[in-house]
């Protein structure tokens, strides 16, 4: 049975035209429609990867800016609260 499958596979491979075994670029036809479409597909995929990476970086920049804003607000609240406490002490001593 195994020999029959091997023979069938070999016959199928011999019956397949060589044009079906490789892309047009491999045969030296760089200007064929298939080669042009393949190049455009590669550029689109690179564009998607670039867009996803840019969104990922933008998200982390947003997180850093938001954390800095919250830290500044907390520092301002502590400073305002401390200043209010000191001012109330000053009036209490009068």
C-alpha cells in the first residue's frame, strides 16, 4: 500500500507543470500581475504592523502622561492641604 501511494505521489509531481511549482518572481518575471499583487500585499501587511505598533506606543505614552498628571494633582493637593493647615495654625496663634 505504501509503495502505491509513493508511486502515485511521484506520478502526480511529474504531471504538474513547472509553472505551478514556483511564483513568477522565481522565473524572473518581476513585472507580472502576480508579482505586483504580492508586493502590494506585503506593503499592506507592513502598514498594519506599523499601525499596531504605533497604537501600542501611543497607549503607553498616554499611560505615562496620565500617571504624571495624577501625580502632579496629588502633589498639588498635598501642598494645598499642608498650606491650609499652616495658615489655620497661624491664625489660631494670634
